[in-house]
């Protein structure tokens, strides 16, 4: 960004989040900014001298889940620029909301089913086919995702969903994932020990939130997918990675087995991502794609947030006309640039 700007940006600083690069970009480009604490009761008055707020809030923080969306939308309604804005974040970590949204706009979406009545769910199970994929409303990195192979397994999940419910944190699954990464050389023995400790001591998020219950959510299983494609769109630019599934598993998200080469990406996914985002009008969005039996790309889910450094090895990006641009790039810089050039609401 060569030109100067009079906009002043408030940034909630969270180490390891987008804010690290937002702050650095503002410093390098002389963009006025100040650090604020969104957890403080006087956050609105902290923003009096600012035109915008940028906050990469986390779905794993119980405090963020309590009020981040509400604060951001309140500021947006007051005429301030925010990142993420309402269109970008209302469906974040909400697979039920994403189902309704993607179906409503006619996006190519994996067929999904949600039930809020126990008997309706049980009747559906009797008439449908398996396997199916069971998911809780929230969770990333394939947390809270299970392959349901039989009607018996599905019936058990429904009874639990409308009974005691599901903990926000699957302790055993967490330990298994730690051990898997240890065997693949991607985690230390200390990491395994931390997984064992988590079996005994749950996360703060799980302790502060009630069990997930009162609904059950399934998606059709797309077999023979050894990977998924993640495409991230920010404004008129997009980049992508291919995530390989875990060994002996159908899940790719969170596997850590990533391919970055442009030739590994099916550009139909990139085109769909641009097309869908025109309807969603988000500032930044990640689309996860799998392929059906006809090899057509289908969206699995969405997310505005993602790991910062996981995409540093991408060799380039596409523009909205699918022209390819080689070279390193800074997605968080694009977020700041786009926010700066968005007109203030009156």
C-alpha cells in the first residue's frame, strides 16, 4: 500500500492470530492503529477515536464465543468498519447455519440433514442408507466428526444427542490424534503426555459450556476421497491447498499432510469459491471441498478463520479471472488493505 490513509484501526492483539501480521503491516505502511482489549467492559469507549476494529477471535475461547459476534455487529451497525463483519462471521463454527446458508443460495453443497426431534431422527435413520458423517455444530480440524457405518451406530448417537448430549471436547479423540501425530513424527512425546493429561482434565472451553444436545446433524459420506481441497478467498484473490486424509481415515482437515503445488489444485474449486463468495459477500472465507461419485466438487463447510502460517508455502494465488500470480504473499495484508479501502458507513 503506497498511499497514506487517515483511517485509524483498532486491533485486538492475540498472539499467533491474524493480528500479528495486521500489526506489522500497519507499522510498515504507516497506517494509524492502536491496540485494544475487547474483553474490557469499556471497549466501546476505547474505540471512540478509531474508524475500525479488527479482531481474529477464536472458536475455542469460551469468552470469544460469548460475545465476539455481538460486539462486532454492534459496531458495524454504528457505522464502524469491522473485520470480520456480519456476512463473514455469523456462520463461523456453526455447521447448522452453514447448511441453511449454502442451501438457500444454491451452492454445490454435500447433502446434509438436521433433526431437532428425536422421533423424526429415528424414523429418518430407518429409511436412509449408510455410511453417513456425523458432526456437531462446532469444532475444527475434524474434531467432533465421526463416520457412522451402521444404523445401530446412528441410533446410539441420536439417543445421546437427545439425552445427556456430547461434551464440547472429545478427550479420547484428542489423545488418539496426539498419538497419531507422534507416530508420524509430527508431535513430541511431551505432546502425547499432554493428550493423556487432557483425558483427566478437560479444556476450559468444555468446562464453561454446556453439552451439545437437542439436535443431530449428518452429512452424506463421499467415498474415495483421499484428500480435500481448501480454497481461501479474500476480496478478488484466492489461494488453495490440498489436504491429504489421515492414514486409514476419511478426514483431511487437521491431518497436517498438506500439498501446496498449483498442479494439485482442481481449479473448478477455485471458480466455485469465487462464485459463491459473490453471493456471500464475505471479507475472507475458506471453503473445504470434496468430490462426489461424478467427480464434481462439493462444499463441505466454511470458515472465516484459519491457521496463519499453514499457507506460507503456497507458491502463488489466483485473481478473480483465474489468472495465476506466482510469488509469496501476505493474506493478512490483503485483509487490512481491503478494510482500508471499504467506504465508511454513514
